[in-house]
C-alpha cells in the first residue's frame, strides 16, 4: 500500500506520485518514512532525499525545508530540490570551490555562515550527482 508524496518548491511541483518509502535528512538525523507512519512535522536540512517506488530509487539534493507526514501522505515543502540526473556535476564542483574560497576570505560571522551553507549544499549536490553517475555505470 503506497503513500502519496508531494514535493513542492516556490517555483514548481517537483513530484506528485505514489511511493513506497521516503528517506530524508532532518534536523534530528536521517529518517525513513513508510506508509502508515506516525504523524510527523519536521525540519529538513540540506541533504539527500531518496524516494523508493517499487525497485526504483531516485535521489534528490534538497537545500532544506519542511516535511509533514500523515498516515498515507507525505508533503515536502522545500527551498530547492534537484533530481540527481538534473545536477550538472561540473557546476556543482565549481560552486564548491567558490564556497570554499568565500569561506576562506569571510570576515564576519554572517559571511562565514553563508559560505558554510553554500558549501554544504554544493557537497550534497556533488554526492547526489555521483550516486546517479555510479548507478548509470553499473
């Protein structure tokens, strides 16, 4: 018995489908959501979002947001979400390098925090893109 998943950003509905499992990075750690999960409202942090439907697993890079879980429905409101095959690995690497440079030359706490957030997201994007590349090579 699958559950309905909806992933939404300010720009678009990323996904609206019946799925078997959702794995996400929350402020309290990684969680796995199955149908009939206990109700939950949680903060999502930058990380990998994995969606499992049958034998297919799809990874997304998520920059953060919120997840509401009801017994047969999961809603994710995200700042940004990119499916693994949408990520340009070269651009993600360039973003990582820029973030490291900004962090190195940051002078205020705010500049450091912004650079660290950018670095974290670029590392997530790289990891998710590499998962996709590794899966294609099998």
